[in-house]
C-alpha cells in the first residue's frame, strides 16, 4: 500500500470531533496508532480516545451515545443488536482490528501438576487439556474442590476459545470446573493468591503473570483457531447511517494504522505509544513481548506456538468475515448462551458489514476478499485467497481439533 | 421491606457517605466490599436486590456475568431503564456511578437510589477535588510527558534514548511507566525544596 496515498476522492466527514472507546489492552494499538501517528488527523478527524476500565462501561458508553465508536469484542455488536448485552441497540462492525492475541495461562502449581499427570499430553496444545482432565479426575477422587478458571466479559472470544480448548480435552466446562469472569488487571493477582487456577485473556495480561513467575502460558488463540477474529471496530447502526462518510474515514485511518502495525519493526514503537501515551499502565517490556510481530519471530508454522501473538493486517486480518462471527455465535449456542431459534444469518448480515469494509479498503487500494464468508479451519498450510485487487496470502486457519466450520 | 443494597467501592470515605445517604433514603446497605473481595461468594451469600459500583472499577464485568447467570442476580441498569431514564443513566455514567438491579424493584425506587448515589459521588468529588476518569488519564499522560522531557534534559538524551532509559528502568524495577514517571517527578520535586 502507498501510505502517502491522498484520499482526494473521499467525501468529507459529516462529523469531525469524535470520542472512541478502548480498553487497556495491547490490541487497542490500531486506535492508539491511528491517533498518535496522525492517521485520524489526515482524515480531518479530531479524535479523543476514552480508556474504559470494563467492557460493561464501554457498552454503556456506546448505548448511551457517549462514544461514537469503539474497540469491541467480536460478539458485542451482535449481542447488543439482539438485546443480550445491555439495552437492545443495533450495532455493526465493518472491520476486524486483529486476529489472535489471547492465551491460556495456568498457575505454576497447576502447571506442575498437569506435567506430572501427563507429560506427553503437555507437548501440544491439542492434548494439553487432557492432562488437565486427568488433574480434574485426580482432584475429584481426592475430594478436592473444583478448579477455578476465568475469562473476560461474557460475550468474548476468550470465553469460547477457553471452552473449546477444555472440551477438546474431554472436560465439561459446566460441571468439571468453575468458570468465572474476572477483569484482566485482576487476573494475575488472583492467580497468585490462589483464587484462580487458570484463565484465558488478551495480552499483556498473560505475559505479565509469566514475567512475575505467577503463571505459565500454555497456548494462544492461534493454537485453538488459526485465523480467529479478535477485536473489531464497532459503531451503532443509527450512527453509521447518519455519518457514513465519517465512518468510512475512521475505517481508512484504522486500516492505515493496522498496515503500519504489521510492517516489520513497528511493533516496538507501538508498545512505546501505548505505554508513553498513558493508555496502558503496564511495564513496557511486557507490552513489547506480547506485541512482537509473529512474522519476525519465526515462520508461519511456529506462529501458533508464539502464544498470545497477534496480527493486525496481513492475511486479510481486517476483513469482517461473516463466517468468523457466525462461528462465535454457534459456540454461544453450543453452550446454551444463545437461543437456537435466533435467525443468525439475518442478524449477522446486519451486524457484520464486509460491504462497508470494501469501500474503505478500495479508497486505500487494499485488496479485499470477493466473498463474505469462507469455510473456517480448512487450511493446514498457507494459501492464497482471491481479492478484488490481487490475491491475498492467507495463513493456516486450523482449529485445535482439526474440525471444519462451513457456514 | 427495604431494598437491600451492596456497595462495591475502593474508597472508604466515599462509600461510608453513600451508605449513610442511602440509609437516610430508606435503603438497607447490606455490605460494602472492595475490588479485591470475592464478588461471587459475596453475591451468593448476601443476594442483594441492587449493587452500586464505582463505574471505574473493572469488576463491573464480573457483575455482568452474574447478571447473565439467572433471575436472582441484579441486572445492569441500562437494561432496566424505562423511557424517561436514559438521561438519568447518562448522568449516573458521568458521575461514575453504575448500578445493577433486580427486575422486581419499581422504577421509582431505582430512580431514587440512583439520585442519592449520584449526588453522593458528586459531593465527594467536589469535596476532594477528585479527578474524573478522563481527567485522570490525561493527568497520567502529562506526568509521563513531563518525566520524559526531564530525562531528555537532565541526561542530554533524544526522545528515543529517553524512552529506552525509562523502559529499562521500569523493567528492572518492575514498574509501569506511569509509576516510574511519578517517582521521578516527586524525587526531583523534593530535591528542589
């Protein structure tokens, strides 16, 4: 992409002053970079970033109209539209901000016990959970209390990635252990105090526990779902209808930030913007480690082993695949968190908007996929996807258990 | 029967004032807990009708999960708001008050409880000259900027080198940049005196 490309043809934004919400997480980087590197500014936008302390607070801000848009968990626009999360408010997302970025961490004590129970199973993410299953059995026989795991917000990728991993090991998440919601900044301390035995959370909160010797990172998002969608940029549907050019300008700025984030050598600078900008109150070394560019560490095959690694642009990362949000929604149904009767096809067509993504990508000359959905989990190796401005190199998108998801 | 309220707050003085104000308005405060307390067992044991929580606490997400678990747990107020309450909900959000309520409480009582909580939080803020969440973030950013500028000047370093210095020091001392900035600023402040 030509990063100096002027947006000469783009209509001027209707609204110039915007407040966008984010959480203190590594993958808020696209918003911070778009602001600090001036991408919002060059679109004529005057953006303030509001650092929220909880997803609930961010949702309230969106539903009350205090925020114009926000970094969101992939399921949040759908959950808000369906009235599951707060007040029923139609929301949509036209862009994914990143792929991956989460990891499963267990306490040092649990890690050692898993290793003692089944050292062989601990070698690969697909079998790690069976070592955990054996620990759970042993505890049950010894009359010990259930293990306690946590994830973030109810409508989160973390919740469903964790359950997927547990189930792959033959663990029943409803009955074999206790699952809680704990805010990321408290996870490491609860692991240390023994209130939690493990969790699934985004970076930097895994590496933080690991750096303090409190936890052991077992595997990352990409081990569970090779090409899995993580955060999205969401807005209210009414807002998108009222300010289409503003929305498009924001998407362009975020896309340029994502391109920049995946260019070699820029991740350290991103960590610096997050820390020095006062967005993320965690030691910079921990933020940097969690943000390292998977491409620079090793080839794609090793990428999955870099637990917590995240992609911001390459491999069509920003394209809002309807099949990906649908996969999460089907996981909700699998665990009884969403009624079977809900017409997901209609709901997802409304909430996930590849058409709007294509407009913004076209403005920047970025090649966008021609289709809105794909079979998830179909590729063991890197592959090529047809795009409107040339083929897009894609990464392996394997699920932990080798299954395929055809929307 | 009085509505049984649980307060989740990390500021003792503020929660005590809120407790008094709620009691005067006819609510029963069953307990006040801290961010570090185990909210799951507290909620299970006390089964409050409503929770008033400092909106800046990340623990709100735990209350969201409890609200999803079943009818007996309070739900976020934004779900219960009636036609006329969006203004009140906005006002509460701006004041840093967040509420969770079981659906059988009448809207009039919810309004009353919110009004009491908002004014209690606001008078505490006025009294203490406390910063709002946004102002806190800005203040934090300014502290980091000042510390960085100071290092650049004192050590004759460029911006990159100043960052590397702060990064290394923070890492060695297991601190965040913000904590380090505050320490540097207060140390030099003391020297000046």
